[in-house]
C-alpha cells in the first residue's frame, strides 16, 4: 500500500507537541552499537534542518566512530502530550560543514564551549578526576572564547534519513494503532502492525 510521507506526519506531530509544551518534542533516544557489539543509547536534541531530521555532535564522541563504522542507527521519539511514539531506522548523512558552522553560531553558550572543551581538554565521554576539573577547563575555555567565538573543528552534524518509520498511536479504552512505513525508492509503503 502506497502512503503519504510519514516523515511529514512526524514533523507535523512534533509541531503539535511543541504547541502543547511537550518536554520531549525536541528529543530522541538514539541507539548505536559499540565495537563490542553492545547497544549504546543516549538522549539527543533533534533538529529540523531543511525539512529533514538532524543532530549536531562532536567527532570526539564515541557515537561518531560508531556511526562511521556502521552507517546506521535507530532513534525513538515519544510525545506524551499526543500519546504517539515513532521508531525510526535511519541512515546518517553528513551535513555540509558550512551549514554546521552557521548553525553552531546559534547554539546556546554551554554546548559551544563544550565543543572546544572536547577538542582541547577532554574528548567526550572521557573519565575525569572530578567535576571540578571539568568546571575549571570549561571556565578557562569560555574565557578564551570571549573575543572570537568560532566553531570548533570537531563540531559535526548529521542528517538522519529514515528508511523505516514505525508510528504507534496509543488510544485510551480502544485498540492502539501501529503502522510500519518502509521506503521503497522515493515512495513509502505502509502496513498496519499488531500493537
């Protein structure tokens, strides 16, 4: 069965969730697999960039190496205000560096400073002696950036291009509705699933 683009439906659901002040409207759980074959899940901020889903990450992060090695990931988005869950199989694709650098300028101060901390002091996920050591590196880096806040060369971005999207609508006092959308060429095919 051919259906409408489920990505557009997801973007519309996100807008509705935002209008309801849903705290999860801009977040996802993002899963990769590490070198040992163990799943790695973390929460990331999801951006709408040029009508596509995107994330900004630092190439010092373990997830960057995992994505380079596997070239696929899974993400889960849940909007409690709508009682809707999306599970997406995605193929990451690099965002052009010029666009990453432009978007970097609009980020909040803490993530911008942390991109430089990752590069100059501690790669992301590194074990450290104490939180005070990190706070000191952060403070020093922020002071160094005051005059010329430029994007860290380790700042990266990825479009998350869905190949499969599963949408689950939770319905009180009735059967939930679950639909699987699979990309076939430039079209989407859909089929209902048992919830």
